[in-house]
């Protein structure tokens, strides 16, 4: 399921990062790689704050939809 559907506080394992090559590379540089763990910290107005590789990152709902857990 896409990361945008994961509940707050629930950890998930990243299965695949979709989208165009440029988008995938951008997300992988932020730490969203297959096999990594990601936890949704909070949601606000369609944006999300997630914890990945001991860093908190804010991403939009559209980007979160490209990350499958």
C-alpha cells in the first residue's frame, strides 16, 4: 500500500519507490530505499512528516503515494 495510507506511529518497510527516474532518485537520496523502515510521525493538510533513517522529513501526499510499503 502507498505510504500515504499508513497510520501515524505505525512503522512500515519500504517495498518499492515508484514514479519517474528523477523522482525515484530524489526520494532515494532522501533515504527512501527498498528494505528501509519508515514511520509516519504526523499529518497536516495533505503533508506528512515521516521518520526515515533517523531523520524527519516532510513530504507531500503525492510523493508519499509513490512510496509503497
